[in-house]
């Protein structure tokens, strides 16, 4: 099985590039795609850049030119759900745009009119398998997060991921997104990856670890927690990859 793997930024990719056996580098759309082996599986990895357009383009390249059979997007996100803390992880049951508004045309907010849907659901069999295998896992709590989390264990949540070309740094905006869309976390790429995969009939998975609370202190919090959060995200990605063969082979 060939797996397409995307991160948005360099910090999210460092552990993967250190461990991956790279056999070839291919330049497409002025972006480097790394082909090789990781955890005994064929991987094509790309640092796709920030935002919906970049991630959608990279996803299409992975599908068209590298014939990947599933696309996984892995990285950080801001928390929306009040119970999520820095270091917790959200695995997307569905991805949803929060910044598409066609209400002036009489179209329901955040409907993507080209395919007449407003959310993109992950393969339910994949989600069911991961719920069985991941929920009981407990990653060690990094010391840098102990005070921030008041000793609370890290968690994995299966929920709704909101996507938009906006960096959310406002408690007011967080409350709006919670009230309107009932999102668990917010980021800038996931739904675009999901939509591209749905149109191509390719399975996808979005894995997001919380780096901040999307509030006024979000940027400072993310900077302070980045190293620990990306390491947590990487370990969960490893667990996901180890379990993929049970459903897709």
C-alpha cells in the first residue's frame, strides 16, 4: 500500500524526515516530494505549506503522479472544544470549512456547491478500527506540558475538524466557531485535503495535536509547546501507520 503523507510546516516534518528512508526526491509545483520507506511501508511525503490551496494541490499531485492509496495529513491545530488542552490530539471523523459563506446567494453556509456537500467524512471503517486501537493508548506527558496541563493525561478525541484560511487568535471567534459549527479544533488545511480525496475517491485521515487554545495567547503558546506537541503528533502517526494494514490490505 502506498501512503501519501502531508505536513504543512517544517517543524511538523522533522521526525518523519529523520526516520524515513528516502529513495528519491521529486519536484512538483516547486515543492519537494520525498519517496521512500517508513515503518515498512511505501511513503510519499511532502511539506505542503500553509493553507487550503497548497494542501489541495499537493494532495492532487500525490494522487495523480504518485498513485497513493490513502492520504494522511498530520500536524498541529488550535483547540475549540473547552475540554481540549495543549498536547491532546483530535482525529477527524469529518472535516468542515468554516470560512465559506454563500448566504447572500441563498446557499447554506459552508456548502461546497461543486459537489453539494458541506462536510467530508473519513472512512467509517478506518475510524472504527482506530477507535479500538488508539483510545486506550497513553503517551507520556512531556515535562514542559505538566504545569500547563496540571498533570492531566494526554487524550485522543475523534471529532470534527474545522478548516479555514485564518489563524484564529480570539476567544470571541472560538466561541462563534463552537456555536455555529460544533468543531473540536481549527486549522488551515484538513478540509481541503479531505475534499480533494473525496472527489478522487481516495481515503483520507486528518490527525491534529493541539498546540494552542486559539485565543489571544495562541502564538506564544504554540511557540512554547511546539517541540513537545509535534513529538506527540508523530508518535500517534506511528500508531496509525502501524494499524493501517489491518484494514486496507
